[in-house]
């Protein structure tokens, strides 16, 4: 069901719900709510009317299945493209934002985009450098060991995993490239 400014009707009356569910509706009386003086009445929550003029949609934009239309103004700086865009479009077209599949597909699209950016950087004169971009060398002169020991840092527990997370994808990519080159060399020798 798409989001609207108006609240949908309840499937049961308040009396039926109160009889069936113990404690249902205890906060219906405004005097029983601790934040009541600060609350705004429901009539004031409705969006501004009339709505602002709709921005023209020059390219099809992604929108969740819950929304009837795009917001009046939306960003166009980074349109979806390529395989990552197709994965993200699938997430928006098929799954609700309440489903894990929606968010997992968006994460997969981001990872695909990241891998594509790394591959594109390898074709340039200045490819990505995972060691310096991770910030590891920036700690050289800042007492990296002493600053971590004896402190109650939140990141201390995952510090041993950082090299795996940062370097792991690069090691896998190099390994896949080596295996690919070996397979091509074997086929050409036959």
C-alpha cells in the first residue's frame, strides 16, 4: 500500500481491538501521553497544500513501490547506469523498503559500482592505492600502538580485521586475474 498523507482505516474498530488486545489504545487519550503538550494535532501534519510544482522527470527515476509519485524535487546528479544501475532499479521496482531483499540488492549494486570504479582506475595512469587510501600510513607518526592499547576505543575489536577488509578484495582480484591469465596461456599452448 503506498504512503499517503491520510491515515488508512483500521481493519477493526477501536472497541474490537481494545477487547481483543490487552492494553490496546492506552495512549489514545492525550492526557495519558507524556509528550502531549508538544504534540501537533493530526490536522497540522498534512503536507503543504498545494504541493510545489513537480520537477520534470527527464529520465525515468527510481522510486520505491510504496510511493505513488516522486517528491516535487529530486536529485539528478548521479543517474543509475550499467550493471549496478540495473541491480538498483530491480530493488526499487520489485521490493518494498521493508524487505531485506530491497536493501541487499542496493548494497550489491554499490559493490558492483565500487568494483567497476576500481577496474576503471587500473586502466588510468594513476590507479587506486589501497594502502595509502586506507589511512594506514597516516598513523605512522601518531603512535599507532600506544594510542590503541589501554584505551576504551570502539574500533579496537575489529582492528585485526581491517587489513582483511581493505586488502581482501584486492588479493581476490589479483588471484582471479592470475588464474584467468593462466587459463588463457594454457588454451593458447594447446
